[in-house]
C-alpha cells in the first residue's frame, strides 16, 4: 500500500493545514502593512469614541477670522505680539508658547523686533518654535530658527511638526527631531519642560545617536496623540479679545497658553482622527492635544513589530479552537463574535493601555478562518467519500456503481448521491440479513424443541448424552431470535409502560432460579409507578437477563439487590450481586457479541448482555457495569422517562 509523503500527509491534516494558511495570511498582511488603512480606521474610531473634557489650565489664544477683521491683514506688527505677551504675563500665565515663526526681520517696522524681544525677556517664560522645512521641492532640509535677538530671550525652543500618515491624517509626533542629529524636542515637550510639568518618563536632553546623518532628517520616539475631542474642543480665546483685555482677571493665571493661527488660509489646518477632511484641526490645537496627552502620560506607543506579529498569529489561530468542535452554524457565530471582539479590543486598546497594535492582518485571517476551515473539511469529506465508494464497490460489487438520476456538474454532489444509493443498498441488505437470521433461528428452534420433547422415549444413557447439547442449541436459537427482534425494533411500536411493575414481574420470573441456590431477591422499588416508553417484551427480557446473570454468579445463600431510582428525567434500574466480580480487562468487551464476563467461562451464548445493550440503546438508554473482584458486580440500566412522567 502506497503511503503519503510526509509533506502531503501534513497538508492533509485539516487543522494543521488551516493553521498554516491562517498564519501566512496574518503574518504577511501584518508585516507588509498592506491593510494599514484598516488599522488606522480602527484607531480613528477609537479616538472618536473616547472623548474627554479638556484641561482647564491649557488655553489657546487664536488668530481667528474675528482678529483678522479687527486688526487687519496678516502679518501684523510685532508690537502687537509684544503687547500680547505682556498682557499674558501680567495675568500670570505660567508658560507662553508662541506657535508663530519669526524667522525674518520686520522690514516695515524694524524696532518692533526689539520690542518683541524685550517683551519675551520680561516674560521669561516664552517658548518659540523651530521650523523644519525644505529649501525647494525635494531640496535640502533646513532648520528655521527665530531671529537671533528673539532666540537669546526665549526660555526654550520646540519643533512645530506633526507627522502625517500615508493617508494624510495627523496622528503622531516625534519627541525628537533634527537635521543630522535629533536635537530639537517637540513644541509641546518644550512647553511642559518650561512649566516643570514634563513627566519623568520623558527625557529633557537630546538622545544620543551612534551615526550622524548630515543634511538628513533624524527623528526618534514616535508617539501617537490621544486626542481629547474634535476641533474646537480645547478652551480658546480670540487674539484680539486677549489683546484688548476683554477677559476676566486671572483667566490665564498659572496656565499654559499657546498662541497660534486658527483662521482659514493661515497656518496648518490638519485632518485628524477626530475631524477627518470635513473639519480640519489647526496646528496649534494639535499641539495643545499633544501637550495634554504628554503631560498625563497618555501618548500612545506602537507595539514592537515582533510582539505585533506574535499577537497577530495567536489571534488568527484562535478560531481553530472551536471550529472543529462546533456545528457549522455555531462555528460561524463564534468566529463572527471573535472578529467583533478583536476589532473592539483594537479600538479600545489605545485608551486602555496607551498602546497601539495593527490587527488588520489578524482580522483578515479571522474573517477567512471559517471559509478556510470549511474548504479543508470539504476536501477531507471528498477524500472520505472517494475512499468509502471504493470500499463499497469492492464489498458490494457492481451494485454500488450508482449513477445520479440527472447529470450533475458538481462532482461532490455526484459522490454524495452515489454514497446515498450505496447506503440504501446496505440498509436493504442489513434488513435481509436480520430477517434471514430471525427465520433461521426460528427454523432451528422448532426442530430442537421437538427433539428435546422426544428425548424421554430414548434410553437413559442416550438422554444424558443428548439433552445438554440440544438444550444449548435451543437456548442459542432463542437468544439469536430475541437479539434479531431487538435489532429490528421500531420505536413507533413503543407504548407507555409502568417500569416498576415490569421489574416486579422480571423478579418474579427469576424466583425459581434464585430459590434453587437459596438466593434472596431483595427489592428496593418505589411504590408509585414510573412510566417509560418502550416495548414490554424486550424490556422485560432485558431485566430478566440481568437478574438471572446475577443469580448465576452470586454465591449460594447470598442476596441479589434490585433497585430503581429516578433522577434528571431518567430512571435507573440496578442489579447487584455479591459474587466473584468481573476483571477490569473484561469489562470493556462485556456487552459485545459472544462475550462472557468471567474469565474461563464456557457456558452461555455470549448474547445475553449484548441483547441488553441493544434493547437499552433502541429505547434511547444505556447499560453500564461496575465491579470489584471478590466483592460485588452491579449492572445499571438507564432509560429516559416518558414525557408525561417528566411534567
């Protein structure tokens, strides 16, 4: 017989081959990032669902349309900015972050630069921005710093840059960036360090780099922003309103103030997870969200790629724990629930543990788990059908060569019809076998009974020699006949029976055999009827077989205990003798055809307990045995109660 190659045998293992397919899908998708838009969509959904109130001590002073209409077109004189800084400092602002680029002198009013520098010096808490920009398209990156006189007076510098993902959404920032070396902290980080509110987990010194990269952008520490809410969610005052003092005294006391542009056409307007393209968020509000996230240590870190791949593999393989065990519908529902659970966990993970992990690869594998498993099972079913058809053809010959009623284009359906036809033929042969067996048993039983009746006419020596084999032959024929009837039992013929009365009658019928060995039949039966659905003759014979077996093996002058108990919608009849017991190695085959309980036993047909098992199973019940050597043997026949008895 030709054996499969190891690789082919491996691939034919349904669970293993399905696991390999799902692993490849999950790992390749996760590693390639081909479904990164799905991951970002889940992240964005989580951001929209996790809205939190803005901090009361972070205020945005916005250069909005109202300010432009009252103060004129941009750019404004830097004297206005100097007056704003003085106004904020006078009201007790803890830190002033000017998200405004002052890289070139004010040619229209040169003394204004000095006035702004003096205001920055007086305040002593102003953070100015560093802008990283390209000199031309695809040109060299430049670090644009404030004017030297402003640079000298600023308490700190911070880089105003927000990273845009491939889909153009602003989700993350880098803690450190720079041309050649990452020397500049993010603007929000510089503001917090100036306020003394930077968490200990963030470094206040630039990270060391092993290799400098001149003229290239070097960055470290990418984190995703945990947005507090949609655009306009942060506490905001108009620039002109602050400049003219139209705010309550103490409004800015001990607060972090960010000054920047929010008007359309000015500054950066960025699509974010909480806004999308319909309502972009101003750059200064993005910095305010980054500042709040950084201060509460809620910036979101990406899970390392190695861990992400391992988790994707584990999540993808989980459906294989239940798909082999559940029904097709149950497996489909469980897989759908698991898909929703993993997606929900990915949505909630950034808010729960401030970590983000791409799960699109795992979700794709989970989505395909049910089809992949169904395909593998169909392949196995097809191979099984082919094998069974081949075996049936060998056993039944041309009878199994059944053609479908109509031409089918589906070979699987064709095989199913062939197996159905062969199974129908097998059932027909089984019925013929049972009928033939019953017929033979009856025809053998009649002449044997007649021969036994005529033994009295023969000499005594001949009677002694023939009575035992003829009696055993008659008993065997009767056992065959009863077993055939039990195997052909039709549940449609069942009637409602009082099981207690049936057991009483079986005990009475065994009385003669028990009296011959002076064995006492002890009854522990309920007084009230116990109703079951069944065929009286077969159930009576099954109980009689159990009682006679117990009498046969029980020591003389001992007891056989017959007991009935009901529980959990079923009735259990137990027959216990206190004889030699049955060895454990014999108990497993006790209810098989032609099997005998005691080792070395030669009497009996070996069909009695097989008959009991057949009757029990035909009635929807079971038979079991419990035995200890030299102590006891207990047979337990369990049957379902009739529906009327369960009400």
